[in-house]
């Protein structure tokens, strides 16, 4: 395959950035040159696959859910980012741009599209079961869309769509096929939620676990992600309940934690559910209630329909409800094992390879030159 320069557009949260890194690793492995176009939240990357490579931090911000004044400022920032991106892309002339959703993808892809006949190939990856607002805006202008789910609501007709799955980090992909080992004693419960931890889990989970039947509670070992300001009170609540727990704002060894987990409680972002599926772990999902198009609700429902997870909507996610649900789930090792097997059937550890294949299939036989 001819070597090309390919721009990767991603920023903001890890849910957008981790799959971008996974694809970048695969493209570099195949001999392509890559560059990163991102936003101020992600900033420059001095480690990982993007270290030492061309990186461009562009202005831009999300518009959804803002007041009129903030939305106007965000739109202006996106416009400035688009103008800058158009100039960068026109100068470097990458063969393709791949965006991973969210507003940080808009300036690079829209800037590339504005180059007209001289533009690069344009692709987006949609990590959710519902096309996000930014991707929905970009989709009609794209040369191809890669999806994580077999069915994605909102994809426009006429744009080529390929099911690739969600690229996950190589150390997560390595968990694929390892299998699930039911507990014969200690029950490892992993609680995570977004980039920084969801406060609702800090408020609800410790109280719910403290109310479990004593014999079940005595078997628990908890690892929970919590906001920095919540760590002390969450740790104190588990100590009072006599439950061994490790609480931290950031989980360092996610592959190891997933490997050990017998049940996961968390949000239902596209990257999270992909990692759960690849690892083959049963989960109790609480979708983010403020998502513009209820993307997380659609993601969770897809797993529920496949028998791979359970879902509790946040208004119903109370300590008594969670205690009741966990009393049933944690006591039934066969149910957890069946749910783990269903999750693993949804896993796509080769998603980065499939996405790279989709892009390469459209690349020209000769590289572009400035």
C-alpha cells in the first residue's frame, strides 16, 4: 500500500480521543504518516503515537445546550477553527481526514470540505447508536461513515457506511477472547463514569452496597472512580460499611481492572461500552441523562437487547433500587457469566484494523504532494 499522510481529528474527552489513538497506531504500523488536529481541551500530546508528529490545536467549542450568547461565541470559535484548518490542510495536503465525533471534528472536516475539488477524502467515525449532532452536521459531506453499531439512527441515505466497531486501545483489545471467570469468593465490582467520574455514583453506590445482605457485602471488593472532591467521603462511606475499596479520580490500569471485574457499573458512552464488549464483562449501565440525542441511552439499549447488560435510567438510580438489583445480580454467578458471554459476542477487538481497511480502500495509488 502506498504511504499517505492522514489527518486524525479528535479532542475533548477520552471517549473521542482513545479510539483516535487506536486508529493512529494502526495507520502508523501500516507505514502511513499521521497528524493530529484537536482542540484546546486535548492540547498537544507529548506521549503516545502522536508524540513528535505534527499537531494543530484549533479553536472550537460545542454549541448544544448553551444560552444564545455562549452559542454565538462557540459558533464564532468553530468558524475561526474552520478557517485555520482549511489553511493547514491546503498547505499539508493530507490524503484523508478522519474525525471521531464531537465539535473538535468540525473545523478539520469542514475546512477540508471547503477546499472543493482539491479536498482530501473525508470520513467520520460514529461511536454511538445515534448519530451525534456534530457528526449529523458533517455526515452529508462525507465520503464514508464508520459505525460502532450495526444500526445507527440518523445516518443520511446515500453516504457509504461501514460497520467497523469502536477502536479500543491495544491493551484493551488484547482482552478479547480471554473469557470471563465467575467468582468463587471475592466479588470484584468496578464503578467508573466518564473522564472524571460521575457524582451520582459517589452519591448512590456506597449507600446501596452498605445495604446489601451481610453475606453478600462481605464478599465485595470495590474499585471506584470518583471526582477528586468526592474521594474522601466515598472512601469513608465504604470504611464505615466494612467494604474494602480503592477510590481514585483516574483509573490507571483499566485493562487489569476489567480483567478482574465480575460486574461493572458505569455510563454508556460509545468507548465505554466498546471496552466492556471487547473485555466480555457484564455491566449495569446508567446513561448520561443530558446527552443531546440520548446517545448513551441508545448504546445501553443495544447491549440490553443483546442480553449483554442491564440499564437503570438516572432518575430511577437510587440506593434502594440499586440494592435490590445488585442483590439479585451478584448472587447469580451463572447469570453474570451468561451476560458476559453475550457482551463478548458484541466485541470487536479488530475495529482499528477494520477502520484502517475502510480508509485505505478509498486512498489513491499515488500519494498527494503539496
